C-alpha cells in the first residue's frame, strides 16, 4: 500500500509523466489494428459499423474500412450521452468501453477530440508512428524494477484480467488524497500501474500485453488530421524476428519504404497566392512531426533560389527533396541537380516530390493522385520510389550552357500565352488559365511554325496499343481504385491502404536503373541539324497552328487532364496539336472535355507518342513555356531522357486516367 502522502504524490507524478490517457484494447490484423471492447458484453455503436468491421476483419471485403467514412464525433458523443441519461437502455453496459478516446496531436485545425467506435480498424497505411509507453516501455528495456519505483508482486497474472469481482478484490488499493486527480475511479496499485475506467474492469499488463501510443491520421472533411491513441495490445509473435511489437507495427505500416526518411522541404512562400507557408504549416507539418521522418525547411527568397539550393546542398544528408510549392520549384530543383558536377550521384541518391502548395500542382496530382496538402504529405511518407522519364530541352540562347530538363510540358501558341501572359492575374488561381485559353481561342490567332518529329507511335490506334502495353507492364491493371475527383479524400485513402496492404508482393518497390553519365548525353544535339529519320509535319497544319503542346504527366492542373495517355517511364512523351481550321463549334466541345481527357478522341486533335521533336517558330511576338516557365521564342529541340529522375508514385504509377477505357 502507498502509506505516505509523499509516496502517493510520487506515484501520481510518475503516472502523469507517462501521459496515460483512457486506453483501449486492440489486436493486430492483416489490414490494420482492430480496436476491441474491454468488455465482451459491449454493444457496437451501430449494426452497420459492426458488420462492416466484421467483414473486413474476416477478409471478406478488404476495400471497406470504418475510417473511410467521415467521422462525426458529435453523433458518437450524442449516442453516449443518450445512453448515460437512460440507464435502462440496452446500450448502457460499459458505455466507456464502447469508445476509444483520441487526443489531437498539436493540431491547430482540430479543437475537439474525436471518438472511434469499437471494432474500428486503423489501416496500416494511416499509421504514422508507434511507441511503447508506461510499463511496456520498461518491459521492453528489461527493467524489472520499474513499477514507478515501488516493489511488490514480481509478475502480473493473467487472472488479473478476469471480470470476476472476487479476483478484482484481491488488489490492494487506498483512497488517494482529494487534491490528487487520481480518485477512486483511477487507482494506484503497489505492484503495478492499474488503469481503471468508469464501469470497466481493472487491467494489468501480462507478459503478452503491451501498452502502445499509436499515432495515425483520420479524415476530417477533406483533410487528414493526425491523432494518437493509447492501446493495450495482446501480441504473440509468429516468428522470433517479430518479437518487437512496435517494430512489427512500423514494418507493416511502412512496407518497403524507409521509416525514417530524411527530407529537405523547400517552401516557396509566394506560391499558392502567397499561402504556401500557411498551407504547409497547417496541414503538412503536423503529420511530418508526428512521424519518424527527419526534415529540414528552407524558404526561397529570390527567383531561382531553389536551383542554387539544389546545386550546393550536401546530398548525403537527405533522401528526398519535397517542394512545398507549385510546379516551379520542382523544375528549379531538377535543373539545379542537373548542373552539379556530381549529378550522377545526385540523381541516384535523391528523390524529388511535391507537397501541393501552389496554384499549379501537376506533379502532386499526377504522382500522389491528389492536390490536397495533407493527403500528399501522407503519400510523401508512404509512397514508394519510382524512376520517371524527363525531357531535355535545347535552344540557341543557352547552347553554351547546360540544356534544361523538363518534367512536365512544353508549349507554344494558345496554351503558352494563356499560361505565361496571365501571370498578372495569378491571384485568381487556376481559373486564370481557363480564361486565357477561351480568350485566345475566340480570337482565332495563328502561331505558324515548322515542326519535325521522331515518332514512337503516329496513329491514335497505335498510341492506344502502346498505352495498354506499358500500363500492363507497370502492373497498373492490378489497381482497382482510381482517383475520383468527386470523392478525393476517401478514394485517395483507400488506394493507399491497398498499396501498404499488398506491397509485400508489389512489383513497384524498385528503382533498378542506376543512372550513369551516359544517361545525360544528348542524343540529338541542336547543332547537328534535323536527323533524316524525323518527319516534318504538314505545313497546312503548322502554318495555321493554334495549340502545340507536349507533355509527360497526365494532369497539368487540378481539372485539366491534358495528357491522359502519359506514362511514367515508357520512353516517350505526348504531342497534341490543333489548328485554326477547326471551327469554334467544334473547338468548344474539345475544350470542355479537357477535365475528362476526352479531347484527344476528337478527330480534329492530333495526338501522338514521340521520342523527340524540333519546333521552329515563324513569329517572334509569342511565348514558349517549359514547365510553366517563360523560354525564348526561338527554335527548341526536345528529346526524352528515360528513367532519369526518382520520384514518389502512389502504387508505382501515375493517377489512372482511364485512357484505355475511353
């Protein structure tokens, strides 16, 4: 017994230092951590919830998880309050054991606690971190004298978990002083830490039980919020190598990816209409801080600052460069690495990705399948590395310098002017681009040029066959879920759940190609002229051109799927051309179908897969845009550079455009 006030106070302070919160029992399953009732007579919150959980636990419906639905803590609290107010209710037994209390992890966006019903599965894909707490922490450190500094029983019997009141009465307790917040409802034992919730049985930790603090994310409306919960998990390892419960949880939660990624985050504070820093700090930083990753933040302060950072950084310190910005910072980083004397080492060591915080977030939409900052941050932690092709651009203006690498697109004509010439209304967001396109199309302006192309596939039928072949090669056909813009949060989470659940046999967990200096050699130098096997496009088209657009990623903005046939590493990029001979009555439906990617199906649209091209403008008063950056209006020659850049791809592929089904 704790005879003295000083002993009681010391024990109380010890418990406070453990940060013990209401604790729920849980089990490890193949899909995640299943929260179980502390009392088997408890009733689930709803029959639908119980059935869905049972289906998932039994493996009959792997896609269905309780956390897929938006959590409404008020509804759950209301049900609990109704039960307490009505002691005759069928749900009045061990009300507190129906609920697992979750506390927010330093989130400025979530002022209320959240509650999860029993039989909820927390998928491994949503788990950020796990650690031992309380007695389990001491047990794993082989500290037999822990027990908050007190001596007593040398072991904890499994009979302590018995609901038999006679068994419970064997525990010696003493009332705590009134000023101690641990009252009769939460009692200290001489032998161990005892957690005792209202109307629930006392709990001891047996040799096969561990107290874990689990950190994870839950969807609140459109965003992910980090939470943590204290769990008592019954665990018997299947293999000697899996006897560390926390490590087993982390291994399942980060299959085939590093649990301690070292990340350099480059923030463009002017991105996203000046809200990039706020977006990152509000939605991304709390998730990163909760995980095991290490990260460093640098804010850009001038134009091309990210290029200078990439050229001079110590590549041994980082695994990933995450650009909290629009598409401009990834472009700068890639080219900064390209200009390094040790560029081979840089491209082999570093992975480039995006946390969407800008007005254009094509990389995140195409690679993370989302333009939501919090969802993309989870992908930053969970997605696997994959190599993608880049495009190498050469022009006379910088012929004596290094060529420029492009990860997204090059354009001349209506699209370029709609992008670059609307910078003065960037505050309007993506709508500025749509307004610019509509204005230039109505004007009917021509952008005459000569175009020479080295084709991979010329006809649309050949292109479709190429796409299907390479999509199958990347095993994208195994992914049943696609990015649903009408349900971004849940489709995004379900696909990541499946990736983590299945990645032990995933074919995407490789970056087998090792970059060498040979990969950087330009195969078609600008000063060597146009090769004989390139084809010149019909001047009747190119002299009346209004859209010339080449690209490597399916999305160029949140609602514009301009290159639906784009693939990560098929050794080609897409060419799309239209001319002014197409009447406005046909151009309008083409532009209106950009969000679906169906514009490429119109006969008026030229769509091919190419390996290289040269475009020679015949006018000076215009714009050439590369990855959204203004380039000189002069001849430009571009070729594919296969498998050059490591990035993070959800499920090892771009977002599924469903081009094969069009």
